[in-house]
């Protein structure tokens, strides 16, 4: 299973919904959305600053996470971004692969 960091911010409409429903209801909605595609919401935190929330999701694949992202962002209440997380072992595998690449101008 792959892990993803999902973070984002509420639009003014989304912030009004958060004020109305509270944090626990939004957490439950995030859990339900991830579970509906066979994923698990491992952690969820509210924050303030550039981002209003952070979540760590374990999912069978990127397609499942993309499906949730599309539906959530299409609601207009949230603007989110997704980051693929890698374990140290996965990074070890990545550094052993030497892709063929030529930098611009070289």
C-alpha cells in the first residue's frame, strides 16, 4: 500500500461549513471518503496558516487517491494537494535506478 500526504485549505464556503459542523464531522467525512475507495485515513490534523488541514492516507494505489481528490476539489469547498510519501527503503530502491537523462544544454 502506498502512503500520501493530503493538505489543503477551505474556501470561504468550506470554512462556513466547518463552522457549522465542527471538526469531528469533517474528520468523519474524510474517513468515509477514503474508506469508500479502499483506503485508510491514518492521521488527520487541522492547522492554521497556508493550510487548514493535513491528512496521511494509506491507499492501494494513486488512482484511488486521485478519485477522492477529484470529488473533494470539485465540491468547491476545499482546495487540496496530494504528495506521494516514500519510505527510506523505497528511496534506497529509487537511488539504485539510473535513468538515462541529458540536462538542457549539455
